[in-house]
C-alpha cells in the first residue's frame, strides 16, 4: 500500500463547477500536508499547504485535512479552464521528505 | 531568480549508455532534491542533499544510479548503464530550509528521459 493514495482520474468538469479532489494517507507521523499543481510538461508548483487538521482557504481554493480519518481534500470553487492540470497531494512528517500521491488529472471544460 | 534549471530537457538514449542529468538550484537554497515521475509510480524522492551533503539516498533504485553535489550551485544525477525501465521524467528541486510551511520546495521543469 502506498503511503498516499490518490484517485488518478481523469476528472472532467464544466467551467464554474465545484471540484473536489481527495487523498488518503497511512502514515500517522504526517504533520504537513500540501497540494501541488502540475501543468502539462512542467514541474509541480506549490498551491497550498496546511499543518495538522483543519481548513485553509486561499481565494477559490480550500484545503482540508482530517487527521482522524487520514483524509486530505482540495476544493476548487468556480473552476476555470486555467485550472486544468494534474493536482498532487503530499504529506510529510519532517516537512522536507514529502511523500506524494500519484496525482489527479483535472480538465475544466469551457 | 531564474528558478531551478535542469538540463537536458529531453534525452533519448540507447540501453546501456550513460546518462547524466544536471541541475542548478535556486541561489541560496540549502536543500536539493532529485525526484522521478512515472505514470505507474507517481512522483518519488530519489535523494536529497543539505548543504551539498547527501542526507538520504534510500530512494535511489539501485547502484546504477548515483548523485553528486560538488558545490552549492550544481548537482548531477547519473545512470550507468541505463535501462528502458529508467524512462521517466526526472525533477530537481530546491528549498530554503526544511521545505515545510514557509520553505516551499521549488521544482525545475524536468528532464524527460527515454531509454530505447
């Protein structure tokens, strides 16, 4: 079993939809949780991070962590075609050795 | 800043050949990471350095892989001999500090390796 499991998709939604991306993890030592966005043929870039459980909001994006169920979520409101990318969740206990999920490919249709 | 710079961007090589991937981290960053990304296994950490010293190479798949960081502005990942199963995108990344909140890990654009 991988430490971070993520549905690879692909996920296709119409513009303006609310997108929910989810991951589960198995390592109880994880304290930091991050979402990276990766555009086609580019390197991943940090989108959001959270520490321990709770929610964090940044514009149209909300990251949510539930440590009791080991569940990580990213919500995108009013999705735009420019949000089309692969989204990778990641967890870390030491905050430097990130363990990534395999990524969910998202397409937002105009 | 120009970001993390990797070369070559694309490499096609024959099985058995030596492959050298190069990386220039962001100036001032003291951590450097090498990752490999494939469809099957996703993004995997191969090795990381702190202040040019290898800290954890447990992700290096086998002895055919080696990485060096001779100075703060340059690192190499070498595969010798290369095999078709090494075909992947190899990312170099760097960060200032631990890579946790406030210390973002910045990725390069990757080196796309195909071994035929």
